[in-house]
């Protein structure tokens, strides 16, 4: 069964066509990177996968069923910014996902349950390299550490699909490289699907098992919004994975 | 020579410059007061500092012959009680309603026009209605403060809720949070320091309503006192009372600011 399946998807706002006739399928464990010029609808597509936008026309399925119309804990997200909770320290930012699940009313765990949640969170913090920052608040973390924390928050929920919206776009190049290692490492251990929007093509080839290129097929010079984008190229990049290609 | 906008005073100069206007006012006051008193020792308009201190210590440290109470203490406590009740209830209302209209679209549609309407009503115009409905007692004074302050505070909280990045709200949904959990674990804790700020912002307005209500109908209170002694042109009481009210306002603001810094170390940082 496909994790995600999109059939003839269109997205139209008023008289602007953003996406047209988009077809796409992906399976568990695939790492799809979306590239293309800015304004080509790759973020719109990601927002559909998140569940906060719905296609105007066409069919979208998650695990063979109708796509959920709001975000849920099956699909994690890491945005470029603002994904961490500024009023909680690192460890509380991670266990909050577990607290939401177990403590419906208070949203907070106490005693033995809290201890167990802490152990789980510690493990994940170690995996993302934040074990020494557990008591810090997000404003005390660097940009890269904030993104590590945001990844940790999602990992604790064991999502089936992890969505990344230009997660390293605001980081220094050296830090991005560290984050690539981290992401490849986590992805090889846990077999979940990833869809990542990026504008860095070498990053797309380095991380993805598939690189999907978004662009318009037809261009109208006078009315740029007359035609929408679609996936114009679907490149298998699993063989080159982990190596840095120079373009 | 550096541009004027780039010339920054040193720490001592800064302190001196800050105190200078106060000093000048004091000098102008004392010299004019002295001049008037030299002409007419019974002049009431600009009483000497000694006279003010004298009158105030009677009100502060001697029991009133009529009621057997310390007048200044009694006035201060009853005014602060009204202020605390008015502002406290407003803050609670603003927190509950502001968050609800900020995050639940159906509540936004239902309540936000109403709150907007109420925040435009000139509150003082409602005072006669309050006196008719609630009588001349404590309730109408507290309600006046609430009507004057709660809509502004609610709009402020609503704005602050809207400012929480949508990314954060989406993120916690992907961590499995329900609406209730988003309100209690994500929105409310982040809004609390902003609520304290909203209280600081509206306290000035709350004082206006308090003193107005006390001036019209009360038997004790800071506003009542200054309007009472106005009949005798008792500037030696009015001036120190005004300074005392200002000092109280400053102290409350200062305490709330410290409270915010201590309790929410993450606030205002990103």
C-alpha cells in the first residue's frame, strides 16, 4: 500500500492556478525532496500533505484512505522557524508530545509516568545530539539546535511521514552539513517516509532517495498564473545518496 | 563633532539629566510658594512643603477623631481593593474570552463584534446607569472599572494570541494536541506574561475610572478624599495625595514588571 497517493491534483486560488494535474505516489521509507523555482507550489503541496490545505480538484490518499483534513500525529512537521515552544525547556518540549497522548485533560504527566516519558525523551535527545542542553529554553539555543529540537519533538511521536519545510534554509552551511548527517542517520534507523522542500539542489540529491522537480509545463507571458506547476521530473537518486554532488 | 543622534550621555550624566526636570519643578514650586506666603501667610494655593508634610502626617499617623481610623491607610486600602477587584476580574475575563476568540473561529465570529462595540462605548457615560442599577455601593465602582478596562484588555489578549506563530499551533497538532490541550498547555502559558503586560498597560485607565467613581459617590478612598478637601481648597492634602497615588501606580507597575521577569524568563526572547 502506498503511504501517499495523489491523483490529478489541482490547486486553484481565485483565478491563479498553483498546481495542475499533479500525480504522485510514495511508499514507506522513501525520502522525497521537492525542488523547483520559488512560487512553484512545492510548499503548497507540502501543506496539503500536512492536512492544512485541501486540493481544489483531484484525489489525495494517505495509506489508501481519504486524506485527513487537519494535522495529526501520524505526520510530523519541521518548519524553517517557530516550531519549538518558547515557554518550555528542551526536555519538556520533547515530552509534551507524550503528555498530549496520555494525559487528555491536564496534558501533563506526573510521577512514574513522567519518569518513563523522560527516559524516552532522553534517548531521542541523545540521538539528535541535544543531551547536554536538556534544561535550556529555545531562546538559548542556536538555530541548528532549535531544528534538532524540532526534529526530536516529532520523532517522539514516531510519525509515519515526516514533512520538512526548508528546515535548514536559515542555517549556516557548516551547520547544515551536520544536520544532513543527523537526518540521514535517523532516516536509516527508523523506516519512515520523508517529504522535504528545499531550494538547495545539492542538498536535495544528497538526502533524497527521490528528487521531484516542480515547474510549469506551459508559460503564459502575460498571465503567469494561467498555468500551474506539476512534477516535471522524478529522479531516482538512491544510488548517489549521502555523497555530496556538485552542481 | 559627532551627529547629535550619536552623542550618548554617560551613566552619571544620564542620571543627572533625568533628575534635572524634577529638581527644576521643585525649585520653581518652593520659590513661588515662598513668595506667595510672604505676601499672605494664609495662602492656600501653594502651601509650603512643611505644611504638606504636617497635614499628611496627621492623616497618616493620627487616628481620625470622627471615625477612629487612620485616614490615609483607610483611603488607600479601600481604593486598592476596588482597583484590584476591577482589574483582577477584567484580567480573568480577558484571559478566558481573549484566548477563546483568538483561537476558536466560531467564538471569534460570535463575540468579537460585541467586544469591539463595547470597547468603543465611552465608559464614563455608563456611570449613571451603573449607579441606578447597582446603587451607590462598591459594586458600581468595580463594575465601572471592569466595563472600562475589560474590553481593552480582551482585545489586547486577542491580538497577542493572534501573534503566536501559526507554525507553532500546527506543530503541536502534529504532536497530537487537542483544542483543549493547545489552550491549556500552549496558548495560556505563553499569554500569561502578556496578560501581565496588558494589566500594566490598562492600570492607568483603571485608576481614572476608580477616582472618577469615588469622586461622585463614596465615603472613603483616595479619589473621594481629594474631591472632599477640594471644598476647603486644601492643596496641602491634594498635592501629597496626588503624589501618593502616582507612587502607588509606579509601585504596582514595578512589581508586575519584576514578577514577569522572574516568573517567565523566556518571555520576550526568541
